[in-house]
C-alpha cells in the first residue's frame, strides 16, 4: 500500500470519538486491553496485530487517523474498514 492511498480523505471517513472507535475495535475485531499506562492502552486481538491506542475517551479522532488506525495499523482492506466504520 502506498502512503498516498492513505492521505486523501473525502467525505467517506468520519471523525469519531475515541470511546466509539475503541468500542468498535473491541466488539467487531475482538481487541481487548492487556495493559494501560495513563491514556496509552495496549490492545491485543487474535488474528490482528497488537496496537497502542493513545487517546482519552472524550477526544475526537480525525478522519485521517481513523483511516490510518483501521487500514495501516490493524491491516484491514479499505472496503472492510469503510464497512466497519459505518457500524460505529
């Protein structure tokens, strides 16, 4: 995947509250918190790479970061990530 594939946003990616994105990762992809240090949460899921979720619950995560987390860090395809974010 090229970096420029992750940059253009358009209107297809919404901004979401961090607690909503975290709940989506937990419920839909099976992530669970294995360690926490302050606002940094280490998340683990079978079949997906470990990720560090470093947002306070009330913070709004930008559309660019939502896309980077789901596509680049978690490794979902663009179509699967779009489908997943619609359920948020």
